[in-house]
């Protein structure tokens, strides 16, 4: 499927004047872990990202700030050696699916978000805990109350803009028990569906949606849960997110900002943000073609790890994964603008979370023979191999 090595990609970029790398985080520059609080980000990677100023940004469904955000990882990695807020060493880009913008000095803004929406999100973690106690406790009779409460605390990620149920800790207590893992998934989803319905009943019917990671694509505007199976736990995260907080829209916002920095003019408008973007993939593509001058479009490099593809039982495929949308759009943008955009897929299967591996030549569970998304570069060596290459990239082409 892929026809380029990392070395060949570096050679291509050596000959490009205007390029922008848009990169996911978890599973790409650091391994997937059961508990986000145990993540470690290499200091050399952080400094390399800073050297690529103006050519690199992140696009993640996680968040910059907060206890489980990325900024504390940066601060811990650089502790005693640098002040990221002064030296501009925070990772610039969009988090929370595209609605939390941060510059390299750690200044955060929330384009397009109302105070009422923030209030709803702020109240969610306590409601999620109540729902988990009601729904999951009957599934865990072998655990004491104290053990369950400790697991629930690890399961609820109180992200300010995307409160999340993360099932990794619970799955680790039920290793091999696929039936109960599936029940945990279904009941956790039911908890979040109830909270979504409550928000809609309170007049916020167009404000939020549920993001499932990984997923099996979208059906009728709703993401499809990927059930646990032997060797692949499927959906681990149910995120309560702001509508419009999707990576495809975030990609356009990042392109718009990149062009504005280089030319002084934002082709999609100074106020454009992920929440004001069209919701439809084809409309996003058309908006770019209509609004962005061909000569201003940079060469794009997209880096991610989470794509899925499973047979749908009817001769077709259910495709999903939180990186699939933005990587596919990035790939498709290359054609009308005459750019050799590149998609890099990093193997995240060696982490603590069961994922399909790039070692399989058929990429089962990730792609399929009819998949429109065609990764250009596969990184079977995982985050370690990617970070080593990223450091080389920054050394050669960074400031």
C-alpha cells in the first residue's frame, strides 16, 4: 500500500519551500497507555517541534490544558531545563477535536464556544460518575466498592472541553473477558447518550455530539461503536464533544492560519474556526477549492495512528478511526491543488492498548482493498521510530 519510506519523505520535503505538518499525538509521538497520567513525552521531540515553528502543528482530540492535557507532559519533560511559556516550547495547534487553539507560548483560546456550553461541560464529570456507578457496578461484582471507585476515577477524564469515559483501566481488569468488555462499552455509551439527550432537552440540541475512539465510521450522523473482540478491545473512549469539534474542520482552520501567517490574509476569513466550518466532508473540500488560491496552498503532511476498517457483513466495509477523516481530507486536497500531500501512519499496537498492527501486510482491522485512504508512509517501528525521524527532520529543515 505505502510506497515511501520516512527517508524518502524527508528527501521530498528538502525540496519544498512551503509545507505544513499536521500531527496527532497519542500513539504517534508517544505510546498508547492505559492511564493518560502515565504518558511521557520525549524532551528532544518537544525541542524538535519548536525548531519546526511555522511548519508544524498538532491536531488532537485530547486537550492542551488540564490535569490530563498535553501541556503538563511538556512541563515535566523540560522541568529544570527550560520554561516552555517563556521559550515558546508548548506544542502549537488545535486540541479537543479542533476547538481549543494554543500558540507555542501556551496561550489558549476557544474559538466559537459559548459560556452556556462551557457550563454544561463543566457539570458533566460528576454526572458521568453517577451514571457509571449505576450502570457499571452490576458488571463488576468481584470488586470491592473501594476498588470500583478507584477505577471510576481513572475512567473519567475530566477534560474541560471533552469530558471522556476512557475504558482502558476497566478493560485491564477484565483481560480476555470479551463479553463483559462489550457490556462495559454499551453501558458507558448509554450513560453518555443519556447526558447528551439531557443537554438537548435543555435547549442545546445542536451543540454537542459523542465521539467514539476507535469507531467503525458514521451511520446517520452517529459514530458507530467498535465492539471488543479477542486481541482488539475496540472502542476505548466515549467523548462528549462540542459539535464542530472534528479534525477535518480543524485541518482547514490550521491551513487558514498557516496561509495567514505567510501572506497576511486568511483566505477562509479571519474569524473562521472549526465550529463555523461546514460539517460535510465534500463541502469542506469544495470550500477550500473555492476560497484558497492554488499558489497559497502548502504541501501537507498528515501524521496519525487511528484508522479502522471492518467487514460490514454485507460485502462492504465499516471504516472509521479518529484520524481517518482528516487524513483522507488532507490526501484529497492534494489533487485539485496539484500538491503531493503525504499521509504517514504510525503503528501504535506496541503500547498498552490492543490495536491492529502494521506488521500485517494486509493491514487487517486498519484498512481494506477498497479503502480510499492510501497511506504513503508506514511506520511499523511505532512512536520511537517516528520521533527519531522527526528529530532528524527538525535538525535538517528546522530553524
